[in-house]
């Protein structure tokens, strides 16, 4: 089924250009909802506890994140060869979902290994997209929800570490100043998300970070010394960082790519059902996942991190039913313009880690709760679901919490990297296996 072409310039039609008075605020709404998710993974990965990038390299990584997000979204809106891209109203960009695995890879091998694994993982996503129809049977909501729950759970230590000040806090780590700013940021986000309306509610993360940044300035923990040296305008570089292929890192990230491809199916389905009143076609699902994979490959060469669909922006579509392509193109254009301005990216690098932690804790909690909802999506929480989810999460998180448990005699080094550095990999594999071998729930007798 094709998307109907409507030149009436309605925001509720895919085609046409609506009035500027509607285009600008609706587009800004998507930018506000996405921008924190775009830049924060880059800030986390570039930190001293992961890849230890310099200020200039950190700015480059954020700049690339903005550009890759804009291009990935435009590719979804304007597919190439009718196969690369979904032609659906979605925002696709740098995703929190990869952060636990990226943190493990970056901490052990550095950014070049992340980019190499991202390149291969993007190709894996392309293959998944080509064969999406038979492969998706391995990833019912029970499996996908279990993995998403683990992703959220794995991010909690990162949020708390940042709330305490992060590795850049020095003597202030765990002190009153760091926690005070973090909790103030957290309180603003919670208040706006639960008591505000309109743009204030949709942009609660952004406005919370702005408030936290101001508080951090008064607390004296904002360093603007590197901003003056950043250029106002700069074109993206080809391969600003080296690319290195580490087999164990590639395997770990490829598993996460497959899981996120399944989540993309859910996001695209939510978009079409919530905004268009229909289910997506196989071609739309395939094109959306292939487009994600292609942009991850391109992103590796541009210095960006892996991309996935943005569920928060999907939520906006399901609420306001605005599916006009021009609205999403405008949002992508704003992100692209911001990506061409290193001065803007440099300012973003000055956000203290305690502010980031206070703002993103709610994001990680939302990811975790999304996983729970998916586990219970197709009925009651049965013993079988409890077994699949419980055992998979227990083994995945348990292994990562016991340092060196896979590094003893008889285990090659790659085993600890693949299975011991990120809870997501073990959880995903266990959930797939248990879901296949355990007997199905019997239907209730009437």
C-alpha cells in the first residue's frame, strides 16, 4: 500500500508544504525532542572514562553526530532507489541503545574499534533489512522487550556516575556541588514532563539541561576555555578518526544492531498505525532498516556513532498525527545546519557531566519501562515469559557485574570482550535460545 499523495499542504498529509506558521513550530518540536539524544552519546563516549578524546576531537564527534542524524532522517524521507529508506515520517539518529556496548568497546580498544564495529554492524543491519520477513520471527516482543529492558538497566550506572560528577569532577566527585546540580536538573525534567504541556513537556529534557547548565554556571563547574578556539563554520571531514577492525568488538556490536533493527520495526509500526491508521508494508520495514544500516556505514567514515530510530519522536507522531514530510525535512535541516557549526558543538561539550546524568536518568528509566511493556505486550505475564526474561537478564547482567569471570584459564581473550563487556549480548542470545526451546504457553481453557 502506497502512502497517499496529497498536495493540500495539510500537516496531516505526507506530501505538500504546510504554512510556515505550522511548519516551524512542528519541526522545532521534533528537534527539541531529539537533540539531547543525538549529542549525549557522543559526550559519554568521548569522556575520560571511555575514549578520553581531546576537546577538539569531542567537538568533532558531536558535530558528526548532528550531521549523521540529519542525513539519516533525510534518507528515510527521500529513499534512494526505492529500497534504501522507508519513506515514512521518522527521525533517525545517534542512539542511546548502543551506549552500553560502545562504552565497553571504547574503554578497551578506543574509538577506532567502535567505528570499525559500526561499519560492519551497519552491513549486518542491511542484510537483516533485506531478509527482514523471515528473520523477524526470531524476535517476538518477548525477546525484544527483554533486550531493551537490559539496555536501560545497563545505563543506570552511567547515569549515576555522571550525576556524581563523572571522571572530570576531580575532588568534587560524589560531592554536594555535583549532586546538587544533578538533582536540580532531574527535578526540572520531572516537573516539566509531568506538569507542563505543549512544547515545555515535549522538550522537558532540553529545558531541564538548560536549567541545569545555568545552575552549573553559578556553581562554578562550567569550563568555556575551549569554545573560543572553535570555528564558526566547518564542513565535515572524511575519516576524522582512524577505523580499526577488532573481531570481538564487531561481534558484540553486530548483535546490538540486530536487536535495534527489531526495535525499528516497532517504531515504524507505531508511526504508521498511530499517524496513518495502517500497518507498514514489508518494503517500508525493509527500506527503513536498510537505510539505518547504510547510514551507519557512512557514519563510520564521517566519525559519527551508530544510528537507530527515535522512539520519542515516534511518540509525537502518534499523539499529534502530523506526518507531513516537509515538517520532518525542516527538523533534519536544522540539525544539519547545527552540525556545520563547530562553535555550537563546542558549546555543547561544556555541559557538565552532572547535568547530563540528571537529565538522562529519566531517559534510561523510560527505556527500561519500554522493555517491560513489550514483554507484556501480547498478554499476561506468564511463567514462560518470566523464565525467558528473568534468566536472560540474570545471566547477562550477572556476568558483567563480576569482573574477570570469563577471563580464567581455558577462555581466549575474545570471550570476555564479546560476552563479558556488555549485558546486552548475552541477554539477547539467551532470550532467543530460551524462546525457541521452551514449550509455548497453552491457551486458557474456556
